[in-house]
């Protein structure tokens, strides 16, 4: 029995940050791209994902932005969280993997997103363990994320794990730490390439 390290975004669920940006932009679709770069892929978002910025602080930062339309903080929080849809094929994938492997969710995410996901997508509750960037302080593009994983199970060798992730930089980092990785593009292809892992 091995351990599948399963990413969340674009592996378990589709992520649509544009839904958030368009819904909160004071300038409609025209301002959505600016907000995307400011809050969804910026250095401050990476800090949020690493647990260096608290959820209330992050929401307050967004709420105070002059390009964000005024709204109650709970509405802003809902807009930030409600950007996910279940990825086709994930339920079958988990059934197939759980038969032979432990499933560890390994995600670069923030606490607002993860709480929402856990409460709204029961498929996530099938995981045996959660290794989240905002809890341990490392993104998967950093070796520390995988050292954290390997350090938590001293009886396992790196080749007993398999990372399934949609980001090439995360897969390269796992490989560099001795953990095999599959660059995810879809569940049909994943099953073809992974064979009997």
C-alpha cells in the first residue's frame, strides 16, 4: 500500500477565480483581471497560502481596496470561497485509489478555501490526512513541503508516495525530493499513465 498525495485545485475541483473577481469588482469585467493579479496570484496570496496572513486580515485588505464594490464582509467571504466545482472523474478515482492506497490531501491553499471545500465537497472527507500549506508554511514548489511529508512518516520511503498535481513546478520539486509525481491533466489520462500504482 502506497500513499497518494492528491492536490485539490484542478485535480479534485475546478477553480474559477474569475467568478470571485467579476462578482466583487467595482468596474465589472474590466476590473476583474486587475483583481485577479492583486489577490489570486500575487505575493500576498502566497503569504496567505503559507499561513503568514490571517483570514480576517486578508478579507479586510480586499474589502478596503477602492476597486472592490462595497459589501458586507460575509458576502465578500462567500464570494471568495464559492469558486469551486467538482472535477469530473474524481469520485471514481478515489474509489479506485482507496482500495489500495492511503489518500493524503496535499494542497497549497488558504484556510477560507479549505474550510469551504471540506464543508461543501464530501469527497474531501475520504482523505486519510490533510497536509496544507497554511498549516505547515511551505508551498509544494518548496522542498520543505515534501520534507514535512517525509518527516511525518519515518517508516516510509519517498518512492512509496505518488504526487498527483496539475502544476509542473510542484511535480519537479517532488521529483527532486525523491517522490514520484504525475503532472495531472485529466483522470482518464492519469489512469492510463499510472497503471497499477
